[in-house]
């Protein structure tokens, strides 16, 4: 048994989830600001007695002349309707509002959490009953119900805490339930069952740790809602008359003529307190959510990075055999740029030519850059991606020099893409026919609508889908059908080149055979050129004319399919072939390549494959190999070919 | 067929929820110590005729519900009482006749009082919701589209701040500022304005509506901005947006034809769920601005301990929200083709 | 042949599910025939490959054998014991002898647990009376047997720090720590890069030899089984359509489905252009089963009889049998 190669050992520093969390949290401005604001107000509340300049419990030294005194002098923030110091009341009011908020929220979150986990985990009738009940409580308007209950009972602090708490659990229950359901269906829970763990163990060790983050975020939200609810209740006059919360302060001020007296300080100050706390909690909650549930770093409509222009080498119009060359890629390099880190080179110096009618296979494993390369051709890279060198010539035009408007005329019209995993490649709320229609209309706007409809039907029939399905939605198609529909759409504008990015990877082997046969027949019928991206060497052998093998972002080897399979010169190609099962040679032992493909931000100096190469020389580890030209179009980048 | 089943299921469920609220309403007002009927009977403010009317209408001499004389569970009564003779069914019967009791404060039938107010609340919530949705959606779209730029951060902070404002407090501040600048300090219309020609009447109402609607809009647009932004960000990161881009569509076309519809779907759900919360906002706003709506009715009835009005207003508001939720649910199912049956 | 001859014997096993969710008032009467009359036998130390496309029921079969799903009918006899209707506590002790390896190394591990916790979890769950030091010792041994040497560097790591191949080794270590007799490997390499797959397959092959573990290897990729399996069983729509020694099935397949499958599996040899039998359409859903032989709608050589009667098994050699009207008994 081979031990794992050095390059694949984990780093010496362990990064527990808690540590990772803290590091991300520290860098989130919203969360930090929110937390700071919260700590400040908590400190003010805790040290109210020390901070308050006046004792607001006693009425000594207070006369009617003290009512509604403006800020300044003896009272920093003025006095209220009873002549008491607003600032001091502010500090003590903080206590009440915060206490009610936290305790009520605690009750809500506890109830909601238990209901959510029980409903989500146990399912069936229990879930049905609990969730129906939750839905009812969710629909019934909160505040009016709270008002009714408190009005009919005693408006004491304990009462209010309980009422707010007992009515505030509905959002928590829903969120916890859906999260529990999501976690429950994850494979590691199945594994836990498979090793014999009981329900309690699973809930404790698997469900809870993964539900907790969301629960915490929700708890923060619930606290803020509880504080808002308490202040609203107090304002309406249902607050505890003995506890002067901020809401109660506002109730008295509003009801006892602060407005007509122009005593804005009595109205603004308590309100600002509420805003401060709620804003603190809201910022903290949103920041935490970003930290715990990070979204993708980009979306597809964000502006991309400009292409770094390089010197043009004129494209070759015809190949040696006379066939026209439709697509020529010259020394293309692509970086991924993230702030604060050095750029990661995803594709380095890759070149190839695609002739008319040729089917080129692009082979490589995860992280080799093949998808990046394909996206770069049509300038569809994510915002962090940037073409930093090289050119892409399509029918004599330089795609790297075009602006977005021009590119839009080439996309789909000249070059189209069949994406992998067609599940979400189609818009789920529009019909398939509609989405094909759209492509045709964009590029041939003068065509009348009925003609376009005919073409849509024609295209679907071409790929073996009966035209009546064009009014159906993607979810009504099976996986194989969706892939065919994707192909139909890709052909809609009669492109010269079709890029098929792992089109059959997720499909069964029989469906895969159907799709491959379809592609092959379409290619012959329509004279298409196809770039077929895959990791499956068998498929490439069956279908392709030429093969580009990529590793770690560079070209390992590029040659005709026959050469690649029968006379490969690059060790990676050789090892890959040895690792690929061959049913025609059952006696062959499956070899493996120790280690694993390099990460873009940890590229080895020298040859990218050297750490795993059985034939590596000294210089392979320090110097990157040159691209050697062998017979015909055969190239390989390896030091073994030096001189 | 599946769609019809779905509709029936949803409608049936709403009816069940309304029933639940009826029962809840009934028992709340009987169980809780401030039992209005009995309290009302003792209330010295009521005239003798009113007290008798209450006794008859609420059937205070009859058992509460079958097997229970009163709400004291230990003291069982006869289980063979004609169910129609129990307080609960008298209550339901009254409701079905549109009979909601008599206000302690004004001695007018509650139903009549609330009927006027219902439309005022709808007017206020309607105008406020529409505005806050429009503002929220537009802001949210820009924030998501221009993610991670100044526009996004600005919109985000504004919405978070708006969301953090207590509704009643914002109302107070705006009222304070408004009254200092010539705007009316409350109510729906200037007294005596009903004699004016319609255009001027409506201008008058408009002036009175300005601040309350503004309060409503500011508070709720924050939430809608956040939801729209979040929803659109998710949509714009989906694979089909990349497909659309690869097809050569322009950014505007992609937003219009692919992103917005998908992003709005969750918004419909949120608007529905929110209706319960917006009523809470309406309550506060109507209290501050003395707007003669259902929320204001609740507020005033609390202040005056006018329980029949409180009970009636609560019921009406709850039923309205349940029905609005139903409509939103049904609308959603028409918009999203993936929803077939539960 | 008595029960004791076989390490594992499955007889006429059926597992049906209800189609659609039951409502408050209605019960669905439509059934998903996920596993529909499966019989197979396994010797100690033997590796059998269960091959089939999605929807054929192979994963459901694995879950049923593990006791994670209750059989609808039939029998499972393991090491002489009838475990078909095992209760909770019986199942728990059973888990010490039957373990499972899952397909997705990225999802099979709880991201909040360290490697030591993950691999040690079975020991904690089964409470074998081990001291923490003894537990640690066994975890280390399991990790090293799975090829993660030296185990110390891996113990305190978390899943996100490891590569796909390493994670899969952790999953295997977790399955080995209880020293099971039978391993159910459900597509253990299909989500790994090609260059890594052989490592894992070789690991399993070595474990079979060193620990005498029997393995049921479930896959859709016929290509990988050639190196590893002693026997192959081909599944279609809940049934086994052909079973036999590995070479027999791969070199002279008899069932039209097996032949079609083998003919379309891409072979990395551009000079070998074979006659491919590409079946039309897709596997029908297991709710509305075709009449007669369930393969007949897609079968390129179906005759009239195939539509009407379900063919019985026909023996072709001591180890090779298939169910097809066109195949004669040897």
C-alpha cells in the first residue's frame, strides 16, 4: 500500500470549524459593528446605577418646575413629564427593554427550536400536526393578539415576557424545521444510522451542531422583535407601569403633551435607544448570517475584468490537410484574482486549433482548468477571472479584443455551449420551447414568430424529443431528455462550433451512449466542429479526432486520438491511461497515480506533474518544461523530451 | 385535477384557521380574568337595558359549552344540554348574523363601528404596502445587480436602519416634524370637510394620509429591499443565468426575462407572511396619527377598556389577514409552475 | 445446501415503497417496486459486484441489507441467522458485522467533527467497554489500514482539509473500525478523479485479502468491476437479470441487457470500433412495470412470449445463470 505523497499531507495548522468561524467573523464589518454597538448598550445597562447622575426612583427634589426642561444645565438630556432626568431614565430603561427582549426571546427560541427539531426529525403525523399548528399561529397577527391577551390580564413585566415569548416562536420553528430536514437528508446522517446510532445520538451529534448556527442567527432576530414588541405594547399603554422601559417613557411623553410642549428630547432619546439596540442586533444578525451561510462570491451579471492584451500572431487559416481552421487559441492564460491574495493561474499558455468538422476531446481531472478554458473562449468567466495573455481567433476575428456588444453577436451564433448538469442550466419557470425561441429571436430578429416556432419544433425533433414537449417545463423532462433539449438549444442558431462541457457525466451509461451517438450523427449531418470536455478517456477514444490533455492548467499533451492512445509521450497521459479501466484487457492491473491534482494556489514550481510523476528528473521539480513539438500537430510539455 | 385539489386544500385550510381563531377569540375573552361580558355586567357605566341586552346576547345564564357550566373544569355540568343553547354557539350564531356586540363606550353596535373603520385601514395599508413594495423592489434590484458596490452597501444600510426603527416612534418623529410644518396632526379628515366638493375632500384626506403612509412605507420598504436583494442575488448566481449570457442576451434582457420573475416569487410569499406583521404596524401608526381604522379601534378600546370593540376588531383583523394569506398563496401557485400539489 | 454454507443468503427479497405522499384521508395504492424478488448468495471473503443503472434498485437493496429499510417480503440470512425482521437491538449488534461505504466523500462526513471523532464514532455508539486510550488505538489502526499513515496527522483534522481520496479513506476507516465481516460499498469511487480511483479499489481489494471481508460492490460502472469482483450480478428494474463469475459475464454475456450494456461501455482504444447496441428510451419507472419480461419494451431481440410471460432463471454453468426466453439451459 502506497503512502500518500508529501504534497497531499494536510497543513500543520489545524483549522477547526470554530477557528474558521472566528476568523471569518473578524473580517465582517457588519457583524463587528453590530457586536460593538450591542456591547456598549449592555455595558450602559449593567452599569446604569453607576452611570446615572440622578436617582430616578425617588421624587425628592422634584417639583413641577422641573417638567420638560430642555437639555443643558443640570440635565444633560432634559427632563420628562414627571420632572425626572431623561438621561438617568434612559440607562434604567435600557435594563427593562433588554431584559424583556432577552428573556422573551429565550422562551420563543427554546419553544421554536424544540418544535422545529422534533417536527423535522420525526416527520410523519407529528410533523404534520406541529407544522399545521405553527402555520396557524403564523397567520394570526402577532401584535393584536398580544394586545388582547395583555389587556385582559395584568400588564406586569413577567406577564409581558411570557406573552411575547409564547407568541414569538413561529419563525424559529419554521426555520429550524427546514434546516433539520435539510441536515437529516445529508449523507453523514445516513452513515450515522448505518453505524448503529440511535435517534438521540444523531440529534445531539449531527443535527444540533448543524442547526445551531441558523438558530443563533434567528435568535438574534427574535430578540430584536421582542424588544420592538415590548416597546409597542408599552406605548399603547399595556406596559408595566412600575417598570419604565423605553417604550413606557415614550408612552408617557406622547400621552402627556410632550409634542405640544415641544419637548422633543423626551420623544427622541428613548426612541434612539430602541433604534440603537435593534440596529445593533440587526447588523450582528445579518453579519453572522453572511459568515455562517456564505453566498457564492459572485453572480453572473457582475462586470468582468478587462482582457490583458498581448501581441497578436496572425491566425492560420488552413491546416496542413487543407481544411479550414475555425478556432485557434494561441498561448491563452487565465488568472483568478482575489483581493488580498496573489492571483491563481488557472490556465497557462494553452494553444490548440479546431478544424472544420473536427471533434476535439479536452481531457483532464478536477482543477486542470478545462472548464475555465472553455468559459474564457466566449469571455464568460466569473468576475474574478481574467484573461492575462494570449488570443482566441474565431473565423479570423479576435474574440479577446471584442467588447461586450460585439461578443453578444458571436455567442451562440458562432459558438454555443452545451452545459453540464442541465438541471439548472434551464430556467425552471419558463418552458423549454420558450427558452429555445429566445435564442433564435435574439440572433435573427427579423424572422417572424411563427417561423421561429416551427424552427423550435424542428430542433426538438432533431434530437429525438417530440415537439409537443416544447410547452413543458424543465422539471417535467427526465435527465436524458433535458440534455437533449440543451443540445437542441445549442444548435438553434446554426453555430459553427459547439462546446460540450461534460454533457454526459451525470447520466447513466446507456443514456450516455444515446447522447454520444446523437452528437456524432449531428456533427456529420450539420458539419459541426465540437469541443468535447470530459474526464472519461473511453468516450474520448470512441468519438474524438484529436485530444488535448490538460493538467494543473497547462497542456500536458496534444495530438491525434490515435497517437494519444497508442504512443503517448507525456508521463501523465501514460499514467492516466494505465489508471483507466479497459474491458478489452481484463488482465491489466489498474494503476493509480499517488497524490492528487495540485490546487491553483499551491502550484509546484517546475513541472506541475512532477510531485506525482514516476519518471521525474531533478530539474522537473525546479524548472517548468517547454512545449516540445513532435511530429505533425503532436506537442507535449515534458523534460524527458529535452534534446 | 391536481391544481383543483390544491386549491380546495388551501381554501379548506384557511377556513379551518378561521374557525380556530373564532374559538380562540371566544375562549380568550371568557377565560381571561378581564372577561368582558361579566365585567360589562358589573360596569357601572352601562345602562340597565344594555346590561340586559348583553345577558341575552351572550347567554350569560346559559352553560358555556356542552358539559361545562362555566370555565371551571372541575365543576362539570350536564352533558345533555342542547348545544345550540350554550354560550359558544350563541356566540357563533351571533357572528354569522354579523352581530359583534355593543360598544361599552358609545353604546353603538360594534359591527357598525368597525365597518366604517375597516375601509380606512385597508386604504392606509393598501397605499403603504404598494409604495413600500415598489420602493423595496427597485432598491433591492439595484442592490443585487450592483452587488458589492457603493450602491449595494448604501441600499443595505438604509434598509437595515429602516427596519430597525420602531414604527410608532418613527410616526411620532414624523408627526412632530410635520405638525411644525403645517401638516395635520391626526385623523383622516379635517372636521367639517365632508361638506366640501369631492376634489377638495380628497386633497384633505390625502394631506392627512401623507405622514402615516410615509411612516408605513419607510418601515416596510426596508424588509422588502432586503428580501428582494437576497432573492435576486441567489437567482443571479444560478446556472441558467450563465446559459442566458452564453446565448448572447444583454444584461438588461437577462434581468427582464430570466431573473426578475424568479426573484419575485419568494417576495410574494414574504408579502403574505408579512401581512400579519404589517397589521401590527398599522396598529401603531393609527394610534399615533389617530387614524380611524381597525388598528386605531384596538388602541382606543384598550385605552377605554371597551372589550366588545377589542374582541370584534381583533377578530376582523385576524380574518382579513387569513384571507389575504390565502389569496397570496393561490397567486403564488399560479406563478410558479413547480407547485403542483403538496 | 444448508444455510450454513453461505455467509450471506438473500431469498426472494422484495422492497416496495408507496408512490407519492399519503394525505390525511387517502392512501396511495401505487407502489414503487424498488427491489422485486432478488435472490443471491455470497461466500466468506467473496466480492460480488451489483451492476445496474439508476432506478434498478441497487441502492435500495444495499439499504435493505443494512437494515436501514425494512423488507416488504423475503428473507435475509447472514452468518446463519435470519435477520429479516431484526428489531432495534438486534440491528445494532448486526451493525458491528455489516458496514457500509458511501458514494459521496464530500457528504458522508460531518463537517463539524474531527477525523478522530468520525472514525471513533462507531466505537462510541456501540459502547464496547473500551477505555479512551483503547478507542484511540483502534482509530489509529483503522486509519492506517485505510492507508492514512501516519495516522497522527489526520486525527485532529477536519473533513474540509482533506482531498476527495483522503476523505473516502476516512469513510473506509470508519467502516473498518468495528472489524465487520461484510462491507457494502455503494459506488465508492464514482465521485473521485480517475487517477485516484484505482487507489481506493486496490485498497478494498487488499482489505478483502488481509481481513477476509466479503464485499458487495455496487456500481453503475461495469468498467471498474473487472479488476475486483469475483462475481457479477446485473440488475434491471428491481430484478437480477444475469449473474455469474466475473469473467463469464464479461466475456460471454447472455442476457440482452448485459450485452447492450457491455457494448456501449467506452473502451479507451480508438482502434477498437465495436458494434454498439444502444437501447432506445429510458428505464421505465418502477411503478408501472411492463408485462411479462420487464425488459421487453427496450429489448432489441424480444419475441412475442417476452411480452406475456416472465422468464425463469436458466442455468448456464455452475455459477452462471440468466433469465431470458432466448437463452437455453446448458
